[in-house]
C-alpha cells in the first residue's frame, strides 16, 4: 500500500552504502530505488513510497521503494 511522506534525504555509509529518507518525526526509510535526482544529502522531498518486505543487514529504517516523487 502506497504512503505519502515528506522528509530529508540522507546517505548512510553502512556496509556498501545506501540512500534513505528521514521524516520530521524520526521515521527512517531505507530506499531501494532512489532516483538520481534525489541523491543529495539533506534535500527535502515529498515521495510516495511502498514499504517492502525485505531483509537487510544494515538494520537502518524500513525498506521501501519510491512510486513517485517531487522535489521542494
């Protein structure tokens, strides 16, 4: 089920590295398909995501994929 979120983009240099989004309430999302246009630390974005059932050894945030996005 898709969910609309707003937050700041962050790069996490854990293991092989990955991009995530942190909402103002502290919720962390580990994005598996971060678009190139959004790959800037501290960039504020509005995205529609779909949480996915995936395992990660990074233990950071909830895995999700971006369905659509908008930069602010």
